[in-house]
């Protein structure tokens, strides 16, 4: 997937002119790229359009106009893009009740540090590779937002369109499996080609 460049980012005035339309487009795009698994986990698969929108919103919210600072934001957010042969997702632990946040996060400690999150493509299993720094088991702290990559081997990429694809969680305190819809599979297939 082609990395974003600073020149891809619109200035504040130009972005305001297209923001509502772009937001609607990204919301619609994310519908097919959002997968809930089990009671608490939601995965949003990132691509160039979703990352571009995040950068634009950050630039807008922080009123960034300096070219060097925009370039820094682009560099940071480009790390969310899937590399060749990968799918990349933001994994969110979503907890509705405020009183349940700490107990649930405590129960899910280690979810990002072991082989608990996987993708299956037909008979093949791909273990999620999480970005470091979002948990500390010694201090019993777990972030509610994580970034995970699934590096699909060539045979899984070749069979992706014709196989059942699922996200699987096998944590001691949370076990779930969700088969991706046809719309999700088609959307993610674009990332792999």
C-alpha cells in the first residue's frame, strides 16, 4: 500500500470544504472494515483512506499548519498502514459500563502479548503481531486501544477470496470467533492486492 505523503494532506481551509463528504465516505468504508469479536473486542482494519482521514482530523483538531509538523504526523500515522502481504487493524476493547472498565481490562491482560489473537484463512492460522507499549503486565495495565498486524503467507493471500476468513480470540478470559462477512473480505482483499 502506497504510503501517504505530506502533500496528500489538505490545508485547513481546503479540508473544511470537503470534510463532511469525506467523513461520510470513511464512515461508509469502515462499516465493512469493522468486525466485532466476542463481548468486548472490535477490530477496524486500516487502509490509506482511513489513515488519511485520521491525519486530516488530527491536523484539524490541533490546527496544525506547519509543514514540518504535518510531515511528522504523516510519518507517525503511516505506521498504521498495512505493509505488502499484511492486514493491519486497530483493536479496541469496548466497555459500556464505567464501573466495568478496570475489571475487564484486568481480565484481558496479556491479550496483546501472546498468541491469543489470530486470523484464520481456511485451514491457515496467522497470529496477530501487536505493536508494543500498550500494556504492562507487571503493573497490571492494559490500554483499551491496540494496533495489530496479520502477515499473511503467500498461500493464505492466494486463497483469501475463496476461503472462510475469521478473527479468533483464545484468551483465558475471552474466547470468541467471528467469520468475516463477504463485504469485509472483499474490502480487505483490496489491501492484499
